[in-house]
């Protein structure tokens, strides 16, 4: 069972990630605001954001693979929000 502080940390991380993908904050702000992840799911979210592959180009993946990756990030954000 998660404590109120843990739930708040998870929900805040989800809100910050949404703001990042809505282009309301930059990557540096995302990292400062989340801080050191104390929760494994928040750590996974930060890790996925840091390692998001580019679409096409050098080191990139196809649009389908990128869409699946982003769907995984979306599912994680939803899990952290609840």
C-alpha cells in the first residue's frame, strides 16, 4: 500500500511528464521538478523519457515502433496518475 507522500510523488511525476510532452516545460525543468525518483515506476518513466528513440534518421526507429514506445510511456503516466 502506498503512502500519501508516495502517491503525491507519483502523481506529480505524471503531471510533469504530461507538461513535458505538451511542450510546456523543457527537459531540464522535467529533471529538476521530478528530482531523484524514489519510486520504481517514476524511475522507469524518467528512464523511458531519457531514452526515447528518435523517429527515423540516425539511430532512429520506424514510426510504428516509436508509436508503441510512446504508448508505453502514456500507459505509465496513466498508472502513475491513479
